[in-house]
């Protein structure tokens, strides 16, 4: 998280704190949520089913459920599908290219072809 750099639209140095972190259920641990809360970053992570069941089992002592923005989470699906499409290109998925410029060229060609198909 220390290496995060969010570029600004206009002038100025990049921000080091994103507005939100969108992740899947595997990252729904208390440690990650606590770290994001400490840095004042919104966590858009759905709760695990066992965590929901434990909270319900405890009743009023189970605490309040975590906030979850379903609309923001839908954007994660778009990114996930984009990565899955890129994995279909064997050269991009395996990264066998010796030169970075060759890998970048394959990425640009893939992006152009994907854009033309839509």
C-alpha cells in the first residue's frame, strides 16, 4: 500500500491515498479493513458468509455490518473480465518477450483489437 500513486487530473504531485479499495471476499479480513480505515480509505469488500452468520448468531453483540457499496463493486467485474481477455493472448499471459518494448507493442495491439471489437 505504500507504493500507491494516484495521478491527479490537473497539475500537482500524485496522491498516495486512493478514494476506495475494491476487492473480493478473500480480502475481507479484519486486519485489512483496519488498515484501510486507519488510512481513511473506503473498503468496498463484501463480507464473507461465515462472518455474516457469526454476526447474526451473536445477535445485538455481533456488531454492525460493514458498509458495502454494490454499485462501486460492479466496476470490479469489468476490470476482472478485461484481465481475463488479456490472458487469452498467450504472449501477454506468459511474458516471454525479452524486450519491454516488444511486450508493450503486444499490449497495444491487443488493446486496439479489443476496442475495435466492441
